């Protein structure tokens, strides 16, 4: 059985004071749901040490928002996967739609970053998704399959199995729009079928989470879908109560909620 996972992507938000206040409240609020799922927090690079120390032994994992496609060298402004591993990161977001669209990271770049993260012993969270134009033209799955295939060509299905896939329709990132449950279900199922075609068992074993304006108000409906294994949460992860409500909605899909869990 695939264990659900909830990932907080803080994007370029936070401060030393705000981070501490958010996590102190969040860690209290999510206590009943810790056994029901894996959780990770992905702060901006400058706050990795602070967040690592605040998470301590709570069971929440530290994640990063990106990693360089190079192992080391003359790459000013980049952060390598091995550096992130040294900082205590367990997960790294790869190929987020904002990186692809705003910073022109190609699918080949994403595949190289995926390889570096995996080689450093961390779990890559591969973000895939279509633009509004691609969806309206009926090319959504073709776009997603291309993004997946490039990573498979670089890393093999064995490499992809070491990661997590986050489906995030580009048109729903930071817009307040959310894909309908039918659209999410159809796409997650199609991704699994594509991976099963690549390798028997490759799709059913892999965790696929949804990202795209997930909020407390729509989380329950999304998480009850059979092929949705959790969420990649952006803006709502900056609000402790909202994120805790989303965690509660995900915990309902398991039988392991424990009000006596100790941090």
C-alpha cells in the first residue's frame, strides 16, 4: 500500500521569525496525523538549517525546492544535491512548473537534476503538468508523457521508482483555479497506466501527489480519489491552521490517526 505524503512548498517566502512561529504552531496542530502520512517541509535555501533544527526529531522531513544539474564546479548561484544532503534534506522538488516556465528549465535539465538528487541519496519529487493551451487542445497527457519519458531516458524506470511524481497543472498553480476531481483522477490514472506500460508494476508502486491550489476546502474531495497519494501544497502551507486542515483531510484516507502521538 502506498503511504500518503504531504509536502509543504514555501516557495520564496519566510523569515527567521515567521518560520519559527509557523512551525511551532504547525507541529502542535498536526500531531494527531503524523502516523497517517509522511510529511516534508521545503523552505527557501537560506532557511534550510533553521527549519532542520526546528523539525528536529518530530518525524517531519526537510526538503529543498531545487538542485543543480551539476555535481560541483563553476556554477555560481547553484546548490548541488550533495550540499543539500549534507544539510539534512531528504526530498528535493524537481521540475516545478515555475522553474520550467519562469527560469526556462528544459526537460533535459530536469532529468539531470533528478539524477543528481537520486545519486546523492535523496528522493526527487518530479513535478509534471500541462499548460492551459495544451489541455484545451487535448494534448495534456502528451505533454506529461514527454516530461516523464525524458526522466526515464536519463534515469531508467529503476531511477524513477526512487522518486515521487507531483501532478500540477500549470494553469492551476497560484491562480486559485483547481483541476476538477474528474480531471485529477483521469490524469493520475493515465500517468500510472503510462508507467505500467514502461514496466509492469512501475505505476502502481509509485506515489503520485496532486499540486495545484490545494486548500482545506477542496482537499477532502481530492484526497479521496484512489490514485491521489497526497499533496504538494504551496500558499496554504504558509498558514498553520490551513495546512493542518489539509493534513486532517488526508489522514481520513488512512486508519492511522493517533491523537496520542508525541512529537
